[in-house]
C-alpha cells in the first residue's frame, strides 16, 4: 500500500504513514472501534458503580439496624452504658458512609445516636446522684456514730440517743436489716424506757422522698452499750418488717 500523501510504500495494516505521519484509510475505522470500546467500558463502569452503590446502601441499612439493636441493648443492660457507646460508634460510621455515598443517613442510625446520648447522660446523672447520696449517707453515719459514742454507754437510754441509734441502724445496717439511704426520718413517737430495755414507737422513715413514710418500732437492750435489737412495723418490735428490709 502506498501513502496517499507522500506516495511511500507502507504496510497495509498501519494507521499512519511511518514516513510523513499522514493518516491511512485504516485510521478512521480503528478510531471508531476505539471510541466504541471506551463507550462500552464507560457503560460497564457506570453499571458496576451502580451495583456497588446498591450493595453499599444495603449494607448501610443493615449497619444502621445493628447500631439500633446495640442502643436498645444499652438501655436494657443498665449496669454500664457499653452498648450505648458501641451504638454511637456504629451509627457514626453509618453516617460517614452515607455521606460518602451521597445518601441520607438511615433513621435507625439517627435514633441510635440520639437515644444513646440521652441514655449515657441519664446514666451519668444517676451515677452522680448515687455517689452524692452515698457520700451524704457516709457523712451522716459518721456523725451519728460520733454522737452516740458516749451517750450509748450511759446507764439510761434517752429518747434522743434512741432516735440516733435507730437512724444509724437503718443507715448502716443492723438488727437483721440491710443498710439503706433515707430521704425521710422522723422520730417523734413515744419512747418507753425500762430496766435494761427500751422501745421507740411510731418513728417514720422512707427511702425516697416520694415514698409514703413507714411507721415502725425499735426495741433496745443494754449490754456494754445500748443497741437496737429489732425494728419492725405493727405492734411491738417483732412485727412484720416492710419488704426488702430484712436480709
């Protein structure tokens, strides 16, 4: 084959003349085939990208549901908000992936983040309140022990010391009872001392300020020092104790 531009003899399958660089009749068909090949590759790439995005969106929805399950588990397992922390981490990953896919964040991930943050804040508040309450209880127990250190060894038990020993028994745990927090303690009932024994009647206490105060009686005996032998509701000191008090 001769070049149409410089008339040089050239191979029949070349696209351009090796001497002058002019396009041969083979060039146009080859260019069209290359154009079609690139178009097909582009279409294939678009289809593949669409499939991958669809798969990613499916995984996104699944991950969002998993984060919601962790958030729900974090509420149910209230001892530690570990599940809530995991839920937030997973939900944030879902949110980041959704942004990379230019997709809306699934509602499960949003609920997981908001719900977990609320629960963690609630947990921390409860923990702080519990620590403060325990500190106040410890301070009160120390004060009562110091106040009764001498008075509880007196020959005769006074109403004031009886009230303090009763409150101490409720707080610190004695007389077959477990220690507890007291929001209410009123000691204005009758006090009946006797030889080596005493009874404090109708004192009132409640664990929570919203609870209805319980009326109870306390019985005392004298050894080296005065102590609370029993606390109960009903007649005397050996009546039925309120639920949850006795160990």
